[in-house]
C-alpha cells in the first residue's frame, strides 16, 4: 500500500510540474479534466452522477473554463444564471424525479470544484505565475505534511474530536508555521523570479500561512461529507490516494485563497 501510494504520489508531482511548467492549453486541459472528474465524484456521493442536472453543470464548468481561457470572465454571471434557470426547468419537467436539494449539490459542485481549481490556471497566467502557483501547493500539501509530522510528534489536544479524531491543535499550528517556513524558503530561492510581488519574503510566507489555515478546513470539509455518507474515498482513480477529491480537497481551498491574496492584497 505504501509503495503504491508513493509511486502514484510521485507521478502526480511529475504531472503537476510538467503541466505548470508548460502552462497554456496543457495546464488548462489538465485542470479542466481534474475538475470534471472531481465534480462527478461529488455528484456520485449524492447519487446524481449520470443525470441531466449533473451533465448541465459539467457543461457549465467547461463553459467557465473557456471564458477564463479567452479572457471573457465578465460573462460568468450570465453563465451561472443560465445554469440556474436550466436546472429549475429540468426540475419542473422531470418532477418528481430529482430532489431539489440534490440539484443544489450539482450547482455547488461547479463552485466547489471547477471554479476553485481554475484559480490555479488564473495564478499561472499572472506575471511570474509559473513560480507563484506553487504557493497554493505549499499551502496545501506542504502544510499537510508539516501538520502530520508535528501532530505525530507532540500532538495531544484534539482539535476536532468528532469530525477528525486524529487531528490535534499542535498539528494544526505546526501545519501553518511549517507552510509559512516553506513559503519563506521558496521566496529565498526564487526571489529574483517573483517580480510581480513587491516583497516576496513577506508575501510568500503570509500567503502560505493563510492558505494552510484554509487547507485544513478544506480537508475537514471533504472528510465531513464522506463521514455523513459513510464512504472512505471519493473514488479509486489514484492508487493509494483514492479519488481526485481525496487528493485535491485542500488545494480546492488554497487555490482561490492564493489567487485572491496575490491579486487583491499583494498586487500581482
């Protein structure tokens, strides 16, 4: 199991490095594929996969990615309004086939998976984005590793005993501090390349620390959904890791956090 998890983890990192380095249509396509699979995994949990509402939301996700790719973000609101109307029409025509609350799940999947993951592409197209985009991963996977190590070593006080019995406050704090340290080291190494941010040595640690906090909530949110529906993993696509949502549940939170901090706070 460990060997399988290690190999698939290494492959994931290599794919990420390759897609981010190349950027453009390659990264766009990889993120869209991840988003579509992740949405389908979430919809499967609520027994809405392979349904008309799910298909409408997947088409909307593709439409949103195309809007971002061609710089037409102003059409996002009309797209969402059109999707809402289409879902309501489907609800009426198919009544009582679809539960209204499950339609909301499909609608939420567009935001929860596709629009958040697309933020990685939006970071990549910023000036110096080929470097900045890694802050989202440091705040997610780097934070997770640091939190795990600190929690195993000195973790004593349970942070969320019902939702996640193994998480400790010491581990949570360790994840945030570890992510900040990783961000600082990253800034030291690539300071000359990160020209879009005024003070990388400040910005990178702050972004990674904030992303770490949201990363842990992202992980807990995904765990909470699984617990409520009595499933271990969202899928089996990635050997040793589960599904796309199992591996990217924290990135779903760190990607928009990193993008917003870079664009709104640090002026990238």
